[in-house]
């Protein structure tokens, strides 16, 4: 299963994020190919390497679900249209549960 998101150009650095299948927490693919709950550890992939990493993640549905590309800088900092979305995913809800009536 995959959400529809605008396609990033081939030569744009991309990170890969997904949901941990066991916990439901957001995770980010590191440069070494492991998954981390720390978004600052996201790896930056370009071109065919990015496509291959996403294909691997899509085949690992027992580990993660709904993996997708997000725009990052060459050093892995989240940027572009994904900055707000990924910030919310990393920190959790934007409203405290105690404030809900």
C-alpha cells in the first residue's frame, strides 16, 4: 500500500520514511540501510540508488509499511514540502491529548 504523493525529480536527494510495522511509529531509512526512529539519521539517496532503496523498502512490508520518498538535502536534512509533515510525524500530534474534551 502506498499513499499518492507528488513525484520528486530523479536527481533530487531523497530520504525514505515509513511506519514501523510492529509499533506503528514513524521510521527513517539510514544511509546504512537500517531503520531509525530519529529523523536526523535519514540517509540521502539520489537517482538509481534511491529507486533501489525504495524498492527494497516496499518488499519489506513485514518490517515497515507505506514507505515513500521525501525531499532531503545532500546531507539528509528534511527540506521542501515535507518539512512540516515530517516534523509532525517525528514529534507526534500537534495538540495535547489533555486538551481534548
